[in-house]
């Protein structure tokens, strides 16, 4: 069996779902537009620079959800999927996922975006295994604003994948081939675990690394 790990944002979809959710929250009128956008954009810039305080970001990003509760959050996300995400599900990305699944690969979506935002997106791709930032939940499924366990961000992705593999009775060394698809240098710790790292729609920084190391470069959205 081979292993295939996909990043999500700007890899399988041509946008950042985390940042897009923030913009969607603004469009719903749930937050004060100016101050929320400034903070959302600032956190996004930190992420792209590889220095995101992910705990602070989750506390910020989940505040509108905590104020409205699970039912309103679920209804808003269904609208988000219809209006924002589904138009961005490209045939070539769906076909790439299906290609690995048809080979019998063990496939997972591994993302630094939280599980509230990404679980429906994983289902849209037909990927059963989602490794995302786990939002801590309180009574009745309420979101607390904290992260449960290790965040799947940078080195944390390697930790979380290892935990997931162990839960299924596997280890990194069980696989003849390990494919990792990502656009971001934040995922270098995971890409370096791969036998087949694929810089997918790469940022200039990741493309430089990929060319230096002879990694495959894939542009899904050109």
C-alpha cells in the first residue's frame, strides 16, 4: 500500500478556505467589517510568513461561531459551501484525488485549517480521512475557542499524521511510496517525509526549494 497526503488550501482548491471563511463571516454581518478584516488579513499574512500564532488565530476566528451556537454555525457553513467552495472544486483536482484512490492508496487530507471549516470540504472531495486543527468542544457541541491536541500546522502535521497512522495500525515505514502534495513552505516538514513530494501550485519560496531538490512541480489551476 502507498500513502498519499493532500494539503487543501491553494493545493486542491484555488483559495484559502480559512481566510475565505473569515470574509464570508463579514458578508453575513456577524462582525464589524473593518476591524475583523484587518485582523483576519494580519493572521493570514503571518501564516504565509510561517509565523502564525495558531492558538491566537483560532480564538479570534471562532469567536463569531461561539456567539451564535452550533445550529447557526452549521447553517452558515452550508451556505459557505454552496456559494464559496463548490464553485472552486475543479475537475482536475477531483481527478487527482480519484487517481490515488483508484490505485488503492491510503489517502488523507492534511490541513492547518480547522475541522469545522474543512470537514464538509473533505466530504466534497470524497476523502474520508481528515487531519485538521481540532476545535475543542464543550457541552452540546459548543466551540470553546481552544485547540484540542496538537495543531496540524508545520511540524504538527507530521505529528498528527503519525498519530493517525498509529490508530490504523500503520507506521511511516509501512509504505513503499509516500506522496505529499502542498503549495506552501509551511509543509516542508511533511514534504520531507515523502518519497514523492509534489510542489503543487507552489509559492515562489516553495518552488525555489522544489527546483533545488528536484521535486516535481504541479500546477493544477493554470
